[in-house]
C-alpha cells in the first residue's frame, strides 16, 4: 500500500550521504581532526556579511506580513526585478521580472522545469559525469534519462556521441557547467557548437528541444580567463535553473529561480507550465524572508578564495603523487581516476587512510572518484600525507 | 512540447487568486479602505514577538554553516525532537524525532504524502467542502479524487455517503479539521466513528486505508470547549500534515512537517517512502534558519484573539441580516449560503458593494461562498453596511 519506487528512493540514500554518515561516526571514534572527509558539497565559507545583516535589518524595519506573508507563486516582484537587473548588467541580456520564477533551490528548479515540459515517451539527455539526482528527477517524472559520454580525457562534449543520442523523443538536454563532479566548464566554442547542433535537430524533428542549464556553480570559477557563457544568448530554447546555495553559501535556505527567456518557443505557455508544475508539486512560493534578502544582496558572492587555494593545493599535490585528474576550472570538486578499476574498492582502501572519497559510478563514470574540496585548507594540508600513502599502496611515486 | 496539464494549471490560477488580483486593482482605483477584500487566507496577525527575536538571536550567536547549511533531508534533529516533545506534552502521545519529517509547509506535506503512497488506480476520498488544491495534488499524482458530501446543514461527516464512497481502490481519506472553508471541527465522537469505519473497511478489503490529517488550522479554535482530537490516537494509519503558516503566521516561510506514527502499518517503509517522495519532488530540506527558529518557538501561537473578535462580529451580523451560515468553530473562514443559486453570480453582485467573496464551487459545494475573516476588525466593521445592502438587494431583512 506504499509506492515502492518512493520507498526504494527513501531507503537507498545517495552514496554521498552514506559516506557522509560514515564520516560522522568515524569522527566520533577517532577525533574530527583525524578523518579527511571529502564526501559532501556543503559550502564551508560563510555567506557574505551583508546577508546576515540584511536578514536582521529587514526584520527591524518591515512588518510581519511583508516579511513572512505569502509572496505571489512566481515570487516577490521586487526580488525578481533585482535579479533580472543583475543578470542584464553582468551578461548584457534584457530580462524582466516576468522572465523569472522563484524556487526553493536548484533541485526544485530542475524538478519543476522537467515536470513543466515532460510528455509520455520523452527522453532527457545529459553528459557524463552528471549529478545523480538528475536520474531521480527525470525517471520519477515518467521520462527516460539518456547519458551521453564525454571525451574521457577532458570531459568536454563528444559531439559524435551527442548526435547519436538525440532522437525524435529528445525533449531536452541537461547541461551543468561548471560541472559537478568534474569541475569542467563548457567554453564559448563548445556552447556555440551545441546550440548549432540543437537548432539543426529542432529543424530535423520539427519540434522544440530544450536546453536546461543547471547553474548553481556559475560563480565558482577561479581563473580570470575562464568565462561561463550565458546559455540563453546562444540558444533561445534555454531554461536556466539557478540556486544561491553555492554563490551565497545558503544551501539550507532553499532559494533559487527558473529563468524562461522571451525568445524561447511559446515562452508564455512555457512560463505558465512552470507555474503549473510548481503548483502541482506543492511549491506555494519560495521562502519569503530569504526572497527579500536576495533582493538586497543580489550580485554579491561569498569569498570563494579558499576554494581556489584548496583546488590548487590539492590538484598540484595529487598530480605530483601520480593521480590522474582533469584540471577543474570551477565548482569545488576534483575528479580523480581511481588507482584500480573498481572505484568503490578504491574508496574502501582510501578509508584505511581515513580519506572519505565518493566513487563516481552513480555519476555515470565508473572508475572515478569525486573529492569535494569545499573544506578547510587546513584539512587539505593535513590530508596530503594520506593521499601520498594511498598512492604508495598502489605502487605510485 | 509542453505538458498541457501543467500549462492549464499555470494559466487557470485558483479562483481565489483571481479575485485577490481584482481586489488589488480595485483598491488602486477607489482606495484601499473602500474595498472589502475577503478573498485570501493570508494571516493578518503578526508572528509571536519571539519569532523575530529568535531569527536575530540565532544569527548573532551561531555560525553560518549551522544557520544556513543543509540539514538532513528529514530535518534538523533538534527541531524534530522539540516538535515531538511539544506534541507529547499537549496530546499525551509518545512521538520521537524519528516520527517527523520537516517540509516546506502544508502543500508540500500533502503532495509528499500522496506521492509516497500512490499506486495506479488509487482513489483518495475527501469531504465537501474541501480545499481545491487537493484535487490538483491528487490528480497530478495519477490518482482520482472522490468527494463525499457532508451533511448540508452542519457540514459534519455523512457516514452513509462516506461508506458508499469507500471501495477497494480507496488509498486514503483526506481530512481537514478545522476545515477550510467551513470552519467546522470534527468532534471526538465523529473521529471515533470514522476510525471504526476505516478499521472495518481495512479488514473488509485486506489492505491499509490511510487517514491523511491536514492540520494547518489545528490551533485556530476560539472556544475553550472545542477540542480538536489528535487523530493518531484514534486511528493508527494516520499521517499528520502540519504547517506553521497559520499558528505562527509564517505562510511565506514554507515550514511544516509530516508525522508518521510508529503504530501505522509498515511505519518504517512508509517513513522511507515519505523521504523518497520528498527527494523525487525536489525537496532537499526545509528552510534551515526557519527550522532552527521553530525549535526555539515551538508551542507558541500568534495572538489569535482578533480572529475570534472578527468571527463573532461577522457571524452575528450576517445571521441577523438574513444570511445562512454554519457557526465556524475554527480556522478563519465563514461559509455562507449564497442568496441566489449561482454563487458566482452572487459574488459578482457582491462586487457592486465592493465585497470580494469567493464562490465555493471549486470547494465542491456550489451555492456557497467563502469569507476569509483574517482581516482587520476595522475592515469587518466597515464592511457590515455593505453586507446589509447586499442582503437588501436580495429582499432580505
């Protein structure tokens, strides 16, 4: 009398959560400082100071109905206007409040978008490696997730593979750049090529193929010269799914948005379907107080310098120790080839050195592990001898 | 290439929202004080003063990772323990943190619960009048909503109708007491009779029939002698869906919970399915800062005395003017028989007197209107002549 698929999903928590729970237990046993937990993508830098100041200031200066009352389902108009203005300033776009629909974070943005467009028999394509919850969101919406392998050395799009994956059933391509877990950013020429291919396929099949841009890591890029192209400028049938979880270090507050550009096919119907899906899924509005905070703090970003320090330290050391990994341009993950074929066995072995890594099988890339470096630089430093010993155990360096 | 049902849901905003939007427009035309807007259930009393103090105090005394970081998907353990303790104190139950799953409010609680238990061919039964979003939540989960008419004079359960509605396809009964929109509370003997009937039907059909108790109005009861029975004490297969929207006047913050009692059939599987459904629907966790506020403020209730004042004023006046309405024991709605057969036509006529009422057709009770009295007492007082004139227009008093 219970939905078995939901029961399974509840009982099989993600591998990431499982390792995170092991880490908590292990820390209690041998002391926090002796466990090197790289399992979870929980930002460890504080929000910009203005964020907490704004929470308090708004509470001091506004009445409770404004602070805590329902906003419209699509979100507070002032918040949406502030976000549109900020995007326009940064990307030379011309969005308005009416292009934005506020959500409870990226997962909600993705689930609402998928639900808004899904029809029976649909296929959604994503590139490996991919965030495992994509499979959950797509399959429980009644569609099929098709994975398109990227170039095994660079994790950039393999356009031959992608073209082979697109069929008349393709409803959308799910893109995550900067990527969790590889840290790879799709450069402008890649995005241009992707846009051209999708436009061609739209023509060939005579229907819209959406590009769903999952962008929680947009601001987490550590080198001046790396630009993250704004997808709507290259391909009109793009829906942007955004979250402030990483850029403002507010993952628990569940705040983000969906952006539907006017240029998309049947944009007004699509926006209505987004609103309808939000309603059907039980999302009444995004949390009101935090919406108001976003209005005031839009455009600010947490101090991400620690992530850059961590990335450089870890990337340099691990490649020196004989590990193979692609240089991550963004996000806060290092994606490393396991030193044996079975990444789960490798992660088990890593535990002997108190290193908690995540095998990437569920990301669609067996043989790799994800290292979340959104931890203290001190943890990185202290963990390096353990990474070296692990490499030694496999006969490296 | 868009899901038509979602597009429809987005384009057909609830009747309530439509009237609310008309009200905003009308107020801009003739002045706020000249429009008597009774359309929307947005609490107009502030949160208890402790709530805003707690927001600020937590920000001043805790680090950002604790304040704004992910909680576990089921919610912060301290928050859940505090809620369990409060329920146990008030209702003599013996819940633990592990019985609770924190959600983004009542709509999320309901949608997650329905998704956790739904299987193909299922029917969910609710009593008229009912909150119209029940239909949206149930139908978009792939099940059928069956409505069971209540006694037309008292809006209490008609057990003959209910028994006729229950079939082997019945998965759950959705109960909302105090009721939106009638204000009716199901008393202990009614709950006992309901529990006995459901237990009998479970035996007859050889499977679980859940009782889903939608309880956002639990604390909104205005007379000492009215007790709202705690459903799990009467029927073990009860899932409680709660929200702090009304009790703490925090509707925009999206905070509530699902309670799965240990006594429910396969309680552990059911709780897992709730967690799985939350995951599949894109709910990562309930907003973290507000979860922490709930931990500190649990058991507090906004000053609801204005609602009682409003209810008494409005009920006494309207019955005097010749309107027929059941005496509302709780919630903040007065449910009134329209003075002509077509409630929509009646509401149009009411607009001539700047009275904004909601026709109850979508609540499953044509011929009635809902008056949300969560407004200022001043608005109630100023609106009374208009209600009198409207009655006169129909030849009353």
